[in-house]
C-alpha cells in the first residue's frame, strides 16, 4: 500500500484506491482492472456478471433488516485518461500510478492521477467489502471505455442491471448533486497530404508550445485556459509571412482534454532566421501577457534542428488551407445557459492534431445541454472544415441527461445531506458527458443522481483530489444507502 495514503480516512476506501492505482487501465485496456474486480467479488462470495462489452455488475445482498428496501446501482467507469508531462517517463500500459500527497491533496508524479473515475471504482470495491454498512440490495456497475466514447454505457446489456435507482459516482465537487449533463459529438477533419521538397536555403526549426495546464474540455472549458493547438497555429501563420513552410504538426492526446502541448516542424529561409527568432520571442511575450494569471508556465520556443537535407514540406496550398482552418475553428464557450446561472450550455474544443506521411487529422469535440445547440455548433465546425478542403467525419455522439427535479432519489439525497450537515446540497447540471444519459436510454425508468468528492484538473498531470472531501463524500453516500427505502 502506498505511503501517500497512510492514516487517511476512510481507511478502506483509500486502501482500495491505492490498490487500483497499481493497475494500468487506459481506455480499451481494462482487462486487468476488470479481472481484479471479478476476483475481489469472488473472494468476498459475491455474484458477479460481465457482458460482451466488458461491463461488470457485482451484486451485494441487503444488510440484515434491509431486504425490503429498493435495489440501488452504484455506477463508475474502470478506465482513466492517460496524460503525462513531456519529461515524465511512464508507460501507461505497464507502469503503476505513483501517488503523491501534498498537504490536503493527493496527486500523482507527473501523470494523471486516475481519480476520474478511480474514486468510483474504489468506492464500489470498498462497498463490496464493508460489512458494517446498512443498505438495501446493491448492484455495483463498472463500465468500460468511458473516456474514449462512452462505449461501455452505449453497449450495456439492459439485462445486466435490475435496479431502477442509480448513483453515478463520477462527479467532482463535494457538496453538489448533479441531475443533468451535456450531450456531445466529435467532429473530425482529414486532409490528404501533398508534399514537396523543402526549400534548399531553409533551416529546420521546431516550434513548441508547452507548459499549459490543459484539463477536461467540459469541466474546465470556462476557465480561459490556453489551447496549445490554436496557439501553435498562430505562430505558424506568423512565420508563414516570412516564407516559413510547414512539414508536420502534432498536439493534444485526448479528444476530451484541452491540449497542453503542441509542436510543429517548419522550414524558414536562412536569411530570415534572426527575424524568425525575434517574431517568436515577441509572440511568446504576447501569449504570456494574454494568459499571465491563468497559464504562468506557458512558453513558446523555437529550436534549430539538424538534418534538413531531403526534408519534405506541405504543398503551399495545403498549408494555407489547413492553417486558416485551424485559425477559423472556434474553441471554448459558445453559449451560457439561460436557465441555470453559471452553467456552460454549449462549447467546442480543438483537441488533437496528428500528421503522418499520408494525412493530417484534426479532432474537435462539441458539447451542449440543448440538442438543437449541439447540432448548430457541429454544423459550424463542419462548415469550416468544408471550406478548408477537409474530409469530414462526425461521431454518433451521446445524449444529454435531462434534469428531473421531482426525482425520488434526489429527494432522499437532499434530506440526507441536510441531516448530516445542516445545510442544503447544491443541485446542478454539468457541462460534461456523464454516462447517466446513455444508461437512462439503455435501462428505461432509471432514477439517477451523480456526485463525488472534490477533484481538480482532471485529464491533466495536475489532477488532484482533496482528501478532506472524500470523508464527507463517503459519509453522504452511506447515509443515502442507509435511508433509501
């Protein structure tokens, strides 16, 4: 067990959290964590089932005297976002997450922590094991591939779940209950690469934007954070005015994360090198001035590279179409909710750019809690891609979750919170894609709420969980289980 969790309460939760931190679980590679859950259920004498997609349900009988209470499903997802700092050596397929305790927070050493949704998984494991709890019949549902398209929820076998009350454990603000979420789609642009030889008198230069915070493209989209792809593109456009030619550009790692880093290989006429250095230094100062209070570690650099002999660059027409497309694409909040103060209604994120020998691929993601607004922002992005000459693909997407303020489990939860803390829990909707909307479609009649402890900077190496919030989260959850009839 990690020394970082020594003495933390509730002890059983933190022990389970430490155990799963040692198990690699990128999206699409949940076999080991799934086997761990199944083995633990077997050790505890609990019945477990797994559907064809890999989703797991573990059934725990009611505690004595609570057999007649409603059956409740506690739901979490097994996978995690795998992000790391550029200088961190870490293999997410094989290496454990290194837990680091810093005062009142728990974080990881240079990587994502996996509290999204390791909190939910650890909770499910702890609930399975804790025989001191009072509760009705329970189902612990663990889904797969949430972070890369909500695949497990979309393919959930309805027969796997008997409960019609669900507690989603994938929210990130203690003291808040979520009763609705945004729907979303990904819109992808693809260009076939046309290349030609780099100019003979050109120097190879690597442009890099790094040091940004990144973060969840739903939860953090309203924070004014820098987007490395958009910023790097500004630098390429600026250098193009003195003859720079683009050879490759790569940035971002996850469709649902704001990109923290981006780099491009460009070729600049050697007589223009001093001017290029001056322009980049000036733009670096501009970026830092624009985001001084938000992105203190931001830096734009340009370093000369060896081996420009025989190098290839994009055809000038392709370079122009691509760079102007990136410049035109919106990224950030597009509309705030007119009904819920402070809630982002609609947003879009320029997420991932990759170049290969044959093509350039640019992935963007759109979110909205209003279906018609989601259609509108996707159409806007599609139009920009079309004008830029890209081939367009739009994902199937996922539905939003419409709030039900008359929900019975919401009533139970609100009463439990007030009884515990003498104040009302905040009831909110979230600008992120929870699995609740999809599960509600797959299992009709499901009454749902979502909550969790306080997390920050998820989907980035700065991800952290506030230790004190975990105790309150656990106390709140177990009170709901104890009182729900």
